């Protein structure tokens, strides 16, 4: 039987990791929507970048920001019923 390593983590650490992951997924979906619908010409500008560094940077920074905000909101709502 394979032991799942995340089950051995403390409850609050799992709580924070889940909310960070949710926020990062929402951030990636947000960036994909920006590119797909070409909001403010972001998709066209990123299409001109041959290296892909701009796209990678946009995805990383946006997902980290959304993950941190999601975790912060979740932690602030811990005491509410």
C-alpha cells in the first residue's frame, strides 16, 4: 500500500497548500482567458515573443499572486462559522 505523504502533514499545512493550489489554478485560468480573448492586446503581444519568457513570467507571477491572495483570504476566514 502506497502511503500518501500529504496525509501525514499537519491539518493546517494541508489547508494552506490546498488553498494555494486553488488560487494558482484560478490564476492560470485568468491568464489563459487574458490570452484567449486578447484583452488589451496581451495575446498578440505574447505571440510576438519567440522565447516564451514573457508568457512564463506572466503565468508564474499571476499564479503566485492569486495563490497568496487565496491563502490569505482562507486564513482570515478560519474563525468564522
